[in-house]
């Protein structure tokens, strides 16, 4: 199965800092903007590539 477009329901994700799609456990890890910013502020995110999903 290929995912062509991701659609997230913000009301269902409220309060989550990170999640994965249940059927794709080896797939992408989705992080909230707040968590991403917190990780970057630690200075330990070098070599990590965060991509905005729209």
C-alpha cells in the first residue's frame, strides 16, 4: 500500500507530541511542532532532518 497524501485530524492528535501510523511501524515518526522545536533547542539534533508535513 502506498500513501499518496497524508491527512491528519488535529482534534484526534491533540496532546500528542509524537505518533506513528499503526500499519507502518517501521515508517515515519511524526512529531508536533512544539516537540520538534524542543529537540532542536537542546543542541542534540545535529544530523537529524525534520521535514514539515502539510
